[in-house]
C-alpha cells in the first residue's frame, strides 16, 4: 500500500514526530551548518556538537522549568535500563539496607518493580493488578515503608492507558517518576519528584536516548556494581559523555524542543493534548459500539485504549483503518483491543480523522 501524503500514525513508540522536525532534519542532513557533513558524522566532543548538547539541555531546562539543583542526564539503555540504574543509584540511601517502595499500576511499573528485586528489597506498596490495571489504588491504601530509599511510580501507563492526574504525595521519601510516555505533555512541577526519567521515543525524538532528571543531593551513593554508563554521578561529571552518546537522538530531541518552544511551550501543548483526548473519550462514551474501560479520572491523555464490544470485528477494524491511513491502532498484546497514542506531535486533525472513521465503521457494521 502506498500513500501520497503522510499517514496518521497512532503508534505507542517509536511514535509520530512533528513533520516540521523531520523536514528540517532531511533538509540539513547532507550539509549541517555549512560543515559539508551531517551532524551524525562529527565527533560528539567537537565544538559544534557540544553546542547542540548545551542547547538541548538548556531548552529542556526551560521547557520543564527545571530548577538548578537538578542534573539533566542524557543516557542510553531506555526506561528498562533505568529500571536497573535507579535501584543501583538510590537503594544504598536506605537506612536499613537496600530497599524501595513500588506502586504498580500497569505493565511498565510492574517491570520496574520486578527489576528492582535484583538489587534489594522491592516492596509492593500498592497494586491495581486485581482491577486489571484499569484504575489507580487510592493513595490512602498505599503501604509505604518508613525506611525506603525512594518510592517509584509510573506517571502514565502506556499499555493500559492509565495516567496519574497529579503527582502523589509520599511525604519526605524521594519520589521517582517514569514519564516515558507523558514527558513534556503537560506542566509538571519538577520539585515534586526527586527523579524523573523516560525514553524519548514516545513523545520527543527517535529511539536511542533516555533522559534522567535527578536532584543533585541524591548523587554519589551508587552500588559498587553499577555499570559506569549508568552511574548517575559519573555521567553528571562528564556531561553524560563517559562514552559515546546517542548523537542522532540528541540532535533530533534538540529539533523537537525548538518545535515545542515554537508551539508556545508545554502549557500550550497541554491544552491541545487535553482537547484531543477529550474529543476521543467523548466519542467513546456516547458510543454503544466502542468502550474505554479505565476509571474516568485516571484516563490517559496520551494513550487512549478502547475495545470494540464485538471483538470479532477487530481484524476488520484494523484492516480498514489501516487502509484509510490511520495506522498502528492495535492494542498492546498484553492488553488486547485497540490503542490510539496521541502524543504531542499528533495533530488535532488526526484525532478528528480517527473519530470520523470510527463513526463510519460503526454505522457500516
Ligand atoms: C516504553 C516505556 C518504557 C520502556 O522504555 P524502553 O525505552 O523501551 O526501555 C518504560 N516505561 C514506560 C511508561 C514506557 O512507556
């Protein structure tokens, strides 16, 4: 199948990127800044690339309003890499031996919880597994430890489509947030968490980079076994260049940050994201043909999961939506059904086209 225009791509990650960003990357690919080479072919330690790096860090700091007592690390290994790096860097801070609390609200936080068990005691402080991850356990039911080094939660569960509306209050214990799939999608008060982390391939740039934003007073306590590349204090001391960084992803994130600043920043994109999600959920709610199963107050603005009530129509729905240029709507295999990921780069027109298609499919079914 071929399209003479760009499709609307609802993939969960790697995901759609702003057209302007892709065009700019294409335009300057062969001759970047008059150097006669692409940015991908130069040393990460060159003056030119270091300028890119500095700007990326500065732009992220200004987009998220990151206070100066937080370090920004540009790493590799994805969110899953950080699932190991987080306990290795933070668990030694616990008073009575390596320990941390985990809030499990879906497949991603469950993976974080399991990985942490390799490095110390991972305490399951709350879980919505029994509710099929369609909700978030009420804060007053969480069984937090008094001697945990940190509490980890996933701000947006990409697979189930469940999002925390606010940063939970866990008192004095440092809070760690996985924001892989809602990074820069709404205003976040950085000081409310000790660590924010996420891969860039959902909402920022192509795959290859993981951003860690960490409060500086937490650095310098890593376990001896911590790989050099994931030792946050080592990376903080070398501008995240203890080894070759993912230069393409860094450069593309830079273009993405400029694009977002050009849109008016996070506040403006937050409003647009809310508008897109509201439209789609309103459509789902009035339909007797489709359904979303997530408790309303915890519905994700980024990953809208839905089911056809007659699941025997799934294959036909996917084939027809695909043919209409609305692609990658199949839900994650662990969740089934459908999922429309509508990150920052998904235009309102894409959501409207999806709703139009779904209405028409229902009418014809
Ligand atoms: C995609 C995702 C991950 C895993 O990221 P990788 O970069 O593939 O390791 C972790 N957490 C969340 C919430 C995600 O969406």
